[in-house]
């Protein structure tokens, strides 16, 4: 995760979840994102923050 912006595909690989789950996280604003043209990008820092928050919760869903 050295890039500042990640694609949805990169986030799915990082989080080991499916594309639908990533879009659900975006839709519920658990994972901030931005659009550039027609492309959806997620800041790498947002992915790290999401993981840290899930670790703080003990991985509870």
C-alpha cells in the first residue's frame, strides 16, 4: 500500500474481500472514496484507518 490512491481491485486484494463488500463499505461510508472521471479511488490511508478501527473492535462485524 505504498500508493496514495488504490483501485477497488487493490482494496479487495488487501482486505481479502469481494468487490461487492468493498462497494458496500463505500456506500455506508465506512471506507471513504473519491471519483476521478468514471474511476473510483480509495485513499490508502483510509484503508489503513479502516483496518485499525476493525482491529480496535476485535474484528467484530
